[in-house]
């Protein structure tokens, strides 16, 4: 901990806060919809926020301090969308499906199957995958100027000024400028905050074949393909070599422990992790773990404070969240594209990975990240056979 306090900086703490802001506000509506779909009441829904915040925070903080690398975890947003679309599954059955998903995640981590798969993916494809996932946020930030031009243009100006005169604090400057501009335009809605601590609510699981096939197995597939796959790719594209099997296994243990309280699935983060792995978080790569550790502390606060923190983060206009995410990720997008296109023999496969990932294609509930890697791998195999 003495080394941590020596390494921590304001830019790292702000990067951690921005990661939590983006991760939470971009998926909170889906989480509420998922809880309602399986029949959770108000207290049980608050317990979901408690479990998700606590699980994400403890795993992010613990893994970052253990590995001394920026390891940020998240809950499975595609998994939440899958739960929200489920029909005829009661809450106890859903909890049983969450536990099955957690056991499967533990299985692939203990056996090393997932790590072996990741070792076979070339760096060019991993970098293109990361760039494709993140470019969508930069595009959304640009399009947000249609509804809030003054806010987005002002934040962009603050970003350019920060990059010119104080590059280490460019993102904190953007966040401050965004809050000031949003407040000046009356876009901050602080009146809906309800103060109070969230309380965990235990739900005894029930294991049924219907829930296993209809929810448990699909939840496992989308969590691994749409979340953990780009999560590991993001780490490697940024130059970090995390111990994949123990890290993914830790998220599986967290899922298993918190499933009865609403922690449906935890995994490695990609988009929010990129915010903590960029140069804006810290000039020195070996000190960027403090950003993900700070994010872990903020996530724990989200879980414990429940509705209060949810209301506070929800008070920010969506254009501000989209804008700061897009601007904070520009450097990582550029680095990913440069790495993806560096070697000519991998260029076609990397471009195909980037385009398919950016498209947002979803087939059978599996997101574009998986299909982008698959397309790139097929292109790479074809190229190797031709040569």
C-alpha cells in the first residue's frame, strides 16, 4: 500500500471515476430491465446494484493491487440484455442460471482452455478488435453534438487545450468543463437523489432445465465471447500480460458468491478498462494500475450507497457521459489502429476484424467482438494458406 500511495495521481483517480461513470450510466437502464424481467421487486433490484457494485469493485481493486496492472472488471452488459429479453423464468430460477454460468466460467479458467485460445490470437487482431470496440464511442461523441452542440464543442475545446498545455490532466479538464457547461445549461438533475445504503437480499436458487438452457448457457457464452474475449485483447493491445486464467477465475468466483444477491455475471472490462490503460490515466504505464484500483473503490461506493450514488451518476446528461468517453478513448483508438496495421502480412485480417467489430453485428445474441475476431482469424488462415 505504501507503493500504491506513491504511484497514485490525480489523473489516475479521475480516469477511474470516468471509467465508473461510463460503465454505470451506460448500462443501469438495462440492469433495471433485467431485474424486472425475472420478477425482482424494489428491494431485490437495489440488492442487484449492491452485488454488482461490490463484486466489480472488490475484483478490480484486488486484481489491480495483486498484478500491479490496470485490471478492471465489469458486469456483463450483454448478459443483462439477455436476462431482460428472457421470458417465463422466475427470479429463483434465474439465480440458479447465474450460478451455472459462474461454475462454467470457473471451469474454463481452471482448465486453461480460455487462455490457450487467447494465446492463439495475433496481436494485430487483438489491437484491431480493441480499436473497433472503442471507435463506436468516438462516433457517438461526435453525433452527440447534434443534440448538445455547446456542451460537446466546449468539451472538445477543453480536450485540445489540455493536450496542448497539460496533457497529463487533459481528461480531468474535460470532465470539469463538461460539468460546468452542463450546470450552466441546466442539464444537471440533482433533485432525484435518494440518500440511503443498499441492503443485500438473498434469493434461494432453483435449478431447472428450462432456465439452464434458456438463460444459464447463453449467459456464459455471451459473457465469454462478448466481454472476456475483448477484455483480454484490450490488455494485450495495451502491452499488459495479465495472468488470464486466475483473473477470469476470480470473476467466476465473484459471480458464484454474489449470484443469490443479483450478481449475475462478472468479467474483464474492455471499454472502461481502456480508459484506465491510456496515457491520460498516467504517463508511466507501470503506474496505471492505480486508475483501475481507484475505479474499484468508486464501484464499491456505488454498491454500498446504492440509490444515492446511482442517482448522482444518473444526474449527468447522457451527452456529457458519451462525450468524455469518446474523448478519453481517442489515444487508445489511435494506438490500437497503429498496432493493428503495422505489419503488412496481418493488415487485411486486422482491417476485417476492425470493420466487423465496429459494425455492431449481433447474431444469436453474441456481439460483434466475437464475430470480428472470427472474421479476422478466417482471413488470416486464408492468407497463410495462400502464401
